[in-house]
C-alpha cells in the first residue's frame, strides 16, 4: 500500500492498464515527454515508448476522433483533454460518432475509449479551466460518464472505464488532484461502473453528490452528526448510466434528499436525480427535495470564484431546512 | 527556410472521348480488369436510378445520388486491398459495392435501417458519415492502429469538396502528416456543396494544395477517369504501406444530380452548366475506350445492363420484403450491456408496440 494523491492514483491506474493490455494507448496534448500538465501521465512514455504514449498536436476534435478510429480497430485509447473547457470541440466526435458507433453498425464496430479531463473549480485557474460539464455529457446516449471523488475510487473507476467496451468520459476533479493522499492498493482491482457508492450511512437525510463536492457533503455530515442528524452520503460516481436504485433505497429510509453539485442549477444533473426521486419515491419524501448547486452564471474569474462554489454552509442550510420541514 | 511546393500534379489517362492520353497503368492492360471496373460503374448507376425511383414513390428515405461521380468511388475502392479500411462520406455507393457491401445493405441504409451498416463483407469498414468531414480523424486512428500493429494496411477516407473547409479535416491531415500514418484522403470534388459552388467554398486554386500545409503530398486526378483514379490511389496506397505516410488526392468530377432527393438544384444552379458537364461523365468515357479497344460491343453492353438491372431489382425486392426491426432493437447496442434504465425503457417500448400502455 502506498499513499497516493488522486492524480498519482490516476497515473497508477494508467500504468497498470498499459501493463496488462498492449492495446491501451495514451494520447493527448503534452501527455508524453512532459507527462501531462497535471502529471497524470508522468513516466508513461519512458516506460511504454512513444508508440503507445502519443503527444498530439493541439487538436481536440482529432484527439477524440483518432481515439474513435483506434477503438474501432480494437485498441483501448485513453485520451486526455487538457482541461474540460477545451472538450467542447470533441462534442461532435462524442455525440455523432463515439457514442453511436455500436448502435448504428448493430454492434459490428464499437468504441471502447476513455476521454479523461480535469474538471471543476476551486483551484483559482484562469477562465475556461473550472467548469463542470458533467450533465452535458450525461445527456448523450451511449456515453458513460464517471466522476471519481477520492484517490482509491479514481484508481478503481478508471481501470474499469479502460477495461470496458463503451466510450467513457472521465471527469477528474481538479480540486482533488493533490488535495489529499490516501492508501491506494495498486492491485489492479476495478471499481464497477454504474453503481452509486454509499460512503457514510445515515438514517435522517440523504445527501447525494459526486466528485469534489463529496468533500463538502462529508464535512456537512460531520457537523450534522453533532446535531444528532444522521446524514447518509451517496457518491453517484457514475452519472451515466445512473444507479437510481441506491438513491431511491436511501430516500425510502431517510425521507429527505439534498443534492449537491458544482455545475449550474438549471438542467444540472441534480435535476435528473430530483426527477427520479419525485417520480418513484414521492411517497417516501417527508420534505421538498433540496438542491445545492452552482449558480446559472458563468464560472467567475478566480477572485469571485469562492462566491460561486457551493460550500459546507450551503449544504448544512439545505439539510437543516429539510430536517425542519414538517 | 525550405520552400513550400505549390505545384500539384494532375493525372488523366483517358480523355472525355475515351482516347488514351496517358500511359496505361499495369492493371488497365488486363481487359478483364477494365470490364470489371466498367461493370462496377454501371451497377452503381443502376442502383442510383432505382434508389431515386424508390424514393420518389415513398419507398426509400432521402437519398444522396452519386450520378456522374461513380469513377471517384469505384476507382478508389478498386485501388484498395480487402484488408484496408474505407471510411466513406455518403456518395461512395460504388466503392462500397466494390468492397462487398451488398445492394440490399445499401437499400436498407438509405431506407432507414441500421442493419444496412452491418456489412456482411468489409467488416472493418466504417459506415457512411453524414456530419461532413467528421470522419477524417477516424481514418488517422484506424491508420495509426495498423502502424502500431505493424500491419501493411491503410485507411482510405473519402470526403467532399465542402469537407475541406472543416477543421476536422485540417486537424486530421495535419496529425496524419506528423505521425506519417498509412492514410489516404480522397476528395470527391464535385464542384458543389449543396448550393455552394467551389468558388464560394475556398479561395484556394486547388483542393489538393491543402496538403501543402499538412506537409503531405497532394495531387489532382481527373475524377471522371476511373483508370486514373485507381492508378493515383494505388500509388498513394503503395507509399502508405511502405511507411511513407499519407496523401491527399483531389478527384475532380461534377455533381450531375441534385445534392440529395430532398434538394432542387435548379434553385441555385444553371441547367446549362450541368449540360456542359455531361459529355465528360465517367461511364461513356470508359465504354468508348473499351469499344475502341475491341473489348466491348452492343450485345455485351445490353447483357451487362440486364444483369445489373436484375441484381438491383432483386436487392430492392429483398429490401422491401425485410420487415423493420422490432422496437427492442433500439435498445440493443447502446452499450455492450444494457443499463437498468434501458431495460426498463425497452420493456415499455415493447409493451406500447404490442398495444399495451
């Protein structure tokens, strides 16, 4: 066991995946010699050579598109988009091609690729470097969307994403890259996609979140515990396909739901979760569903960013309001 | 600083009358091979005629004709090995047929059925690409896969003249050049992108010169001369297989048809222009050459037309007799394994289709 940060856990998973499968190829801007701007691919070119770790020209659409060609030929490309703000030129490739290659050829061709990218705010980055485009990707049929919330989970989820048979958008919370270290067992064990993770059991209120906001959710749960309120923390982990059963099961027990995410509120992924619970769990609900989200604004420049980001206080306010509702 | 080379070569073997104006490549010295090419052109046009007839009578979806451009597609495919991969745009019916896509599969695709993309023949070929030019990067990925595995295979991507304005195509050619992957980009320059003529598409004198910026060879070929097309694509493929990297080929042809059956070209294009281009079309050219060479005559022509018509009619009948896929098919192949949501939605769709609620 070694203590790893989230970005080191990503690196360990990539290394493991390349070691076990010669079809795993890494490509992206600065991923080779430089090891990636966040060092996620550090040392991989030295280990596996320039044939399997490819520095690309600055061409995001082609990075996604080349990955599709490789995947259709049976490779397992893992492409890095340097920041999620640059991923929008990949949307055409993801939406019109990667996601539907299997369907439109009736399974003759498929697209087992992973598009990794840092996402989210809280690191005082320049503009275009701090957004949370999770819901946008989750709206695309045929894609899987995964957001890890800790080094261990990043390691296991990324391995499963690479070993899978479908295209995965893997959103790495930039704020967590070096935030904390934990023991990560580099044993090659994958964490299954498509399952919510119950990180902390609780009887009174369900707090659903994912990615970096899990930190705020857990801190809020600790405060709530001192008020004799048991908050159950669910890490969605895989936004698409969604494991709604775990969320519905929790709400059936607690009767109260707080959804926390960094992305803007309107059409955010919280709306999907709220709709599921309203549709299937309404009779369990003892209080209106609470959403703690970013605002429907641009992600502001770093000096104003703290006013945008949901914080522990917001989660506590929402949970207390839910608890007080009768 | 090194000088960039802007002169593009242009290849033609037969002139519009079918007269030999250049050296015959090796394959073209085999009369059987020439007849095979001619048959492919005729079959493509026969399919085209039937497809339009079916569309006009409500039995096929919107269809993109390849009238006048058959030689680009057939010549390109004829240059390829079966193990190469074709990444077509959407007028490559001729090339697809050459490579073993069946007439029925073509009818199914244009008739609105995904099974038309489940080619029984060329299993690794890509399906048609309607978002213009967005398949060019796929060709680089496929070619990269071949190189990584050390295979002597190549990817061939066909795009239209309009696609050369797209960033995807520029990104793909640039990347292919950097990595020297075995890819060949063929432009079917038919002069029109729906209503936009080439002069409004680009200020570039040729489309082949777009290769210069990517640092790869670019050349023009008479796209109505199937022998010339096959010859230049063969040479590009030979370079690709030797590890000499990608090539851009601009096949200059003309769209004698509307953009698709949903288009009315008379809104933006002078009929006189179309008439002026008819004498250069590819079928008559090769037929004249075959006739002048003593390989072809009226009775062979009649027999070929009959054979093609029979094959197309049979395939159309097979297509029309094929029932649509059941609603459950929508939910298959979204993922390798369906999610809980998809299973639930599938059951609901099936229940609705069976008259339930």
